[in-house]
C-alpha cells in the first residue's frame, strides 16, 4: 500500500489545534471504488499481521479512542478498519449515557473496567472524553445528575482543568505500563452532518440510526466545536496523541485511521517470536504419533 501522509493530522502537544482551520475533506486517497476496496483489504491484512505480532509478544496493548459528533461515522469506521482482524485480539466497547451503577462511582471508573489486556487492541466507541465534552456543553449534567460534592461544581473552570489533568495522568500511567493510547476525532462538517442525518430520516432501513436528540444536540454545534478544541489541546501528548481526521469522505477516513493504527503499533518494540530450534525438533517427534492415532 502506498504511504499516506498522516503526520499533519497528528496533535501531540507540539502544535495547537484551531478546529475551524482543520480540514473536514481532503483529496481522495483512491482513484475509484475498486481501488479503495483493494487498499482497504491490504490495510486490513497488514493490521491483522501487526496485531497478531503484538498478541504473540504479549507485552503491550493498544487503547484506541474514537470521538466524533453524531453521524460522523464512528461505527462504520470501526467496522471497516477492523474487518479481518482476529477477533481474539480486539475488544470493542461503546460508551453510552452512564448507568445508575456507573453514577455511583467516579467518572473514570467505567473506563478502567473496559481497558484491553496485553496483546490486544481496545476500541472505545466514545470514551471518558465524554466527561469533558458533553458535560462542558451541558454543565447541568454535572450539577444535577452526577452526584458530585457541591464544592466540586462551584468552580466549573477548575473542574474541567482537573479532569484534563486526570486524563493526562491516566494515559501516562497506561503508557508506562505498556498500553499507549491513540485518539481519533472524526471531524465532520456541519453541512455533511446535516446530509447524513436527513439520509437516516429518508431511508426506512436507516431510521433505527436516527435519534431525535441528535437534532437538539446539533443546535449546540459551536459549543461542541469549542469543547473538542479545548479537550484535544489539553490532552494531546507524545505518548497519547490525537489525530483529527477529515470525515466528510468516509473512504478517506477509514484509510487514514487504518494506516495510523498500523504506524502506531509499528512503533512498539515488538517482534515475531524467535524460532526455537530445540522446541521445533521436539515437536517433530509428535508428527508420527498424531498420524498413528
């Protein structure tokens, strides 16, 4: 597969994101549908190879976070990028509105429970970042629903600064223990989001995807843009980078995400298991036993 330029979408603290200038569309990375499908298959095979290598090495895991506004394409991206990856080596968890049990704990509790094991890729469809995104746009969630101590919600600016710090510390801790984090913001334009939401309404087979609440949240578009910009700039680090991926073209988006994941796994000091000649010779003795059974 030809090399894709992904560095310009990476935010690791060395530059500041201005979300209004970040592209939502780039020139196509494929000539036509056939080439796209070929590239996606090649990419999937390579991702599977590197995931298997990571699984065999069994020292590292990878946390992948997918964040986006409604209809940006998180589900489809996860489905297409990881199609062909050994299911033993991936774990997907979708974070929805906190349950009653989850509200009885701190805001990071449910995320710690779903972290991947060594050798596997953990895929978070939404994540702990919701607690500095949705709650920032709707602070009444903090004051009315999350049962926080009153002194905590008296100063919301400090509350969010503390939450950004907690996220940085969590991701640093994970990195130190062999679990680097890669975070994707699928950056869709307002016009494209409108087209996708309308498509869900007009197609009976897609009605199940439509939530009337998406229309309400769309009214907070500018607030969400600012919340994402703030969160990404506050939590982008070398060991837990953000990638702001243009999402108006789903095919481009999937090719970029897959290539980035491969590159991030390749950075890990992992290798294929070294051949063990002694064990190989011992195993050869079992061949006639198996044949004779």
